[in-house]
C-alpha cells in the first residue's frame, strides 16, 4: 500500500498563538503513525508563481491513516489552538508511490 503525504502551505500572522498549535500537533501526527518530513525551513520557488508562506510535509503509512489523523480528536484539538494564528492554511492529502 502506498504512503500518503499531507502538504501544507500557510502564512502565520500570530506566532505566539501558532506556537500553541506547534506544541500540540506533533503528538497527533505521531499517534496516527505519521512523521514530519518538512516543517518550515528554507525554500526557493524553482518554477511558476507560487510563493508559499511556510511549508510543512508529513508522511503517513497510507491514505486512510492520514484521513484518520485529520479527523481524529487529537488533531481537532490542535486545530482549535491554531484558530486566528494564520492568514491562510492550505492543506492537501496526496497518495504517494
């Protein structure tokens, strides 16, 4: 079964509030069998016009595990801590090879 990846592009507007989310989200990711591959860091747009604010990328054992993470109680609680901390928070789930 192929792994699944969550890719996030966000623009943080309130870092103090966002730190509450950052403290809660990793436990929810780990509990669902996921791991962070990218969490912020340096980036460069190689082609196109995309200018992301901050990027995160997570890997899960499969698509269903990633969905369970997102829909799970632990991550719902983490998302609540993020409320009002970002100008945008775009998240996609994609199945890998």
